[in-house]
């Protein structure tokens, strides 16, 4: 039986960052031989109302969202030659991303961020992105800023003294192989008495990655 084509989910809010996230998703889709699913969520908020001229009913916003979503999908499918499907949902953005990720067995989520909330962590990547990262099962890549990346040459792998941190080595290896990238494993020393342990963990992970044929270095900051 043929392998199932992986699907990359791109939540689409039509901001500059979400369009950039789509462009980055197309780069990953080519490397992964994946299709792309664009998801727009009608949460009837003020931003959507402003985008579509302050239309009154949620149903009216939904119709305009669907039209705009189809337009973006058609444009970028033509540019890339890749399959781009669309889906419109209603509800809370990060909850719908989680639901669709499970329903469609999503391999990867790539989303733009706004970084505006007051909370420091949420401000760094945006409220919806922060909640998505902490909620969904598949890996999540967040795109902030406007610099378009055409190739991935180096993957930074933050390592902490946590079992879940080492569990992420597998995905790092996977994406390093896809793009022919090297990996830099980085830890930050906060407590002086943890230095020997951190160095040992860094070396262990560095050796493991090198043994799997990927160029790797480790750094304690």
C-alpha cells in the first residue's frame, strides 16, 4: 500500500505573517512531498469585521472568508504547482487548529504570529500561536517577521534537562535529513551546579545525532 501523503496545516488570517507562513509551508511541502491545507477560522472578531468592511452577520463574514481563502489557495497553487486545499471552521482559533489537526492527521502546522499580547511568552509568538504550540500534537513552526527563507541550512535544537526535550531529537533528525541541514544543540546554564550534567547531556545528544549521519555541534551558553 502506498504511503499516505503528509499534510501541512497553515492557519490563514490573511495578515502579512500568515501569507509568509504559507510561502514557508510550500518550501516544506516540496521537501516533504506533502500537500497543504489552508484553514480559516470564523471567530466573528473585530479584526475580521474590519477586513471585510464591518459586515454584520457571522454568516456574511463566513462567505467572504471562504471567497478570500479560495482566492489565496488558487494563487499559490498556481505559483507553486502544489496541491492546496481549503477549510473554513467556526469557533476559537487554536481549538479549531487542534480539532482539524486530529481530524486530518496533520503532519506539521506552520503559522504566522502577531506577538502583541501582554504576557511575555504569548507576546513573543502571539496568543493564538502560543496556545496552538502548547495544545496540538503535531510539530508547530511559527513564523514571525517578514524575512522569507528559501532553504534551511542550520537547525537550532534547544536542550533542557527534561525527558521531553530529548524526545524532540527524532523530529530534528527528520527535518535535518529533508533539507540537508546541520544541527546545533544549545543549552543555557542558569544554575552553576548543573554545568557538568548539562555538558554531559549536550555531548550525548551531539554524539547521537552524529551517529545518525547528521553534522552536529553543541554549545553551552
